[in-house]
């Protein structure tokens, strides 16, 4: 998966809280999680741990700005995910 995949995804979440919420859903709709390398570990660690525990692939992005831009927002994003349609 690449940033193009999240750019083109019809269903996605943006932000750590929304990503955690999606990962906690019993339906298992999360296809892939994206995490910014420059985000604070205290913010991203819960996402990384839960995704790893659930076996969801994690894609690392260099900066929060890149991830935010790929998600179509004008601010940085620490994490995001693609949801199954």
C-alpha cells in the first residue's frame, strides 16, 4: 500500500482517535493503517500496538504533513486508515 491508496480510498478515517475507534470495531473493517514517523510516539503508540495485535498492516509515512495532504486535509495527521467498502 502507498499514499496513493489512501488518497484514492473512498472510505477512510483521519486522525488517531478516529483510527483507534475504527480498529476497535468488531467488524474488522480496517484494511491498512498509516502512521507518521514524525508524530509523537505517545500519540501513535496505541494505534501501532492495536494494529499489530489485530494483524492490520502498518504503513509508515515520513511526515504528518504528507499524511494529512494525502488524506485531503490541510493540516498534519498522526495516523489514518483505509476502511473496507
